[in-house]
């Protein structure tokens, strides 16, 4: 085929270079992406319903007038005068300027009434009303300044007032603690009466002694290690009775429960009479007095020598030796009672026993405790519930860590535990000679530099590294001084009324008293005669 001459050929169509074409396409795509993303952002924003408030509605709710919305509001000026005048009233009263305080108060009432009427009629104040109200208030405020009721004076007076209130509160708190401690130490008339009547009944009733003699045939059960042995050291008859009764009622096998009650000479006859005349579902109760123990003398028991020392008595009751600043909680007779310290001599008190559950006399048992005797203590001596849920229940709270002996031997963050419900392995106790450990620390603390009061600090030292933690439900504390979680109370096997508010006292916490009172036999003739309630 012949080609056309150049002049007759079809003209070639000009095309854009490839680079320009692709650039244009990219820009279009980019614009499309940007527009699409903006639409998504708008859609993704949470839509809030628009609320329209009418200005009139707001003004109705707040009693705002048009005049008050003005930047030169005279009404607002009057309101500010009222606020300042109220502060001056307080200072005038503090300065015993009662006449001026009365004049200020009267003018405040007049101004408030004027503003109230203005808001009600929704009309601005008249010139006459404004001149009269502001002028009279201004004169009184100027007069207050002449009395030196300025801001600096106000601040100083308020600071002085706050300081005085703080001192008053501190004084009231100290008195409250003092009277609370005194109330906690009192012996209720009903309890005192019960002790007297029981003692009289014991010595006047001949068959009471015979019934005790007949019970001597159960002597072998008192040392039978196949039974469940509990011990209580107390001089409180009714409290001890509640411990025994609540344990018996909630025990699956009360005939296998043995209680060893140790008391003092004064309450011995009353305790014997009470536990002889009452049956606790077959629970065996042995009553002894600590005067029976020949080994309990000052040569063997260091704390006994300290308790008999006149300087110690002055320390607890007079605050001597501590600049007279001894807190009331230190001055409690229980710290001078050997019954409180006898818990460190349980192996000596019960030489034939292998395991014992120690119970304080301010507890209530509401579950079967026989399971405690089968708990593996993993070679430890003491099974107890730990109390270090809070930082103030760790060792540093109870001991003096400025003393090198304490600082070198004990971890300050070690977990504290509770006396009041403890399972003791007496075999391990004797093997590890734990009582001698207690003696060592008592002798080191003869000048009270390691700890100050109570039996828990020496207990923490004595059983350091020898305590097996128990489940918290075994021992619930705090019913004598604080609020306790109701679920913990419901699950608790032993409820402890530790603190001053004991349930047998008037100061006991009313909401927890029924937990204790349901184990008191108020129908008993002697309890009724003593009007104990």
C-alpha cells in the first residue's frame, strides 16, 4: 500500500505526558479521601441534643432582674454590701460590741427585704430606695472600719477563733477518752451483785460442795487429749459464761468440749457456784484460781515482780516517769492483773495437754471450733489471725524501733496478729522453750523501753517466726470500738469485742450487743434478782 505524501497525512493528536496525567489523578484521589474522612469525623462525633434555655426562664429561676445584668448594677452593689456586713456582724459579736452588731443585723434585714421585693415585682429599684439603702449601709460599713474591722483584723480574729476551737476540741477529746476509760473499767452493779449472791450461795448451800465432789470422777477427761480443750482466764463471771455457752450451743459435739476457767481468789467461789448449778449441753467446765499454782512466783515470773513494784503502779496510774503525759489507755488495771499475763504460761497451767484453744472473755463463739484442733500449724506454736490489713497493725506500731535490740531482731513491717482466739501447740511450745523467750524479753523491758503496755507487744516478740496465719473468718475483731463489715460478722467463727465498748457495759455499741446478749440467760433467778440487763 502506498503511503500518502506528507502534506496529505492526518495530523497527529497531541497527548499529555504520562507524568502530568498521573499527578492529576493523584490529586483528585487525595481530595476525595480528605473529603470522605471529614464526613466520617463529623458522623463519629457524639451528637448532643441542643438545649435551648430561654433567658426569661433562667431569670425566673434565679430571681435575676434586668438591672442586675447591667455592668453598673446598683442591686449587685447592695448585695455585696450585705455580704461584707454579715462578716462584720460576726467580728462585732466577738468584740462584744453587741449594739453595733444589732444595728448591722437590722440594716441587713432591711436591705434583704428590699432586694426580695424588687425581685418579686421584677422592676428596678427606684432612685429613692437606692440612695436610702446604700447610704445607710455605707455609713455602717464605714463605722465598722473605724472599729478596725478591716480584712487583716478579720483574718487574725478568725485564725484566733479557729485555734481556740481546735484547743477546745482537743480538750473535749482528751476528756472523752478519760471518761470512756473510766466507764470501761467500771464493774456494773448487776455483775457485782451476781458475784456476791453466787459466793453467798456457794457457802450456804451444802449440796453444792457435794455436787462438785461427784464431778471429780470426770478428772480423767480434763487431761484427755482426744477431747477439745479451751481455756479462759477471767474474773468476769457473766462474760466467761457467754464464752462457754456460745461455744456449747454452736458445737457439733458439746460432750467432747472441755473448758478450763482460771480466775482469782475473789471470784473463785462465785465461778465454782455458777458453773456447778448450770449445765452447758454437757460441756465439762473446770474452775481453778491462779493462787493454786505454786510455780507462779516472782523468782520464776519476771512480770509478777514488775507488777508488784510500786514504781510500775505509779507508771500505770499516776503517769510518773513520763512527764505526766501518760495516755489514759496506759492506766488500766488489767495490765496489772496476772490473769492478763497468764497466757504465756499455758504449758505450765496445763502440763498434760498437747493442744489448747485460748479464748478471751470478751468474745462470742458462733461456729463450731473443733476444726481448729485439726489445722496443721506447720511446726509453729501459735495459730492466729493476722491483723496487718492496715499499716498501723504491723510491728512498728507496737514496738520501739529506736531501740537497737528491737531494730536488729524484728522486721518493722512484719505482720501483727491478734490475741483472743489462738490455737496453741503445747508440744512445740515446750520443745522450743517459748516461755523462756518471753522471760528474756520481759527482763529486757524492765525499764519499759521496748514497749509500753499490754500483752500483745511481748506476744509479738515471743512468737516471732512461730505463728501460723489462720483464715480471717476464724477471728473477727473490732466490735468494741469500731464499725465492722456485716458480711465478716456473719462469716466469723469468733467475734471479738476488743476495745472499751464491752457489751456488758452501758457504753457498749448497741448494734452489736444482741450478738452477745442472746447467750445470756436473763431468765435465771440470780440474774433477775440482780436486775442485770
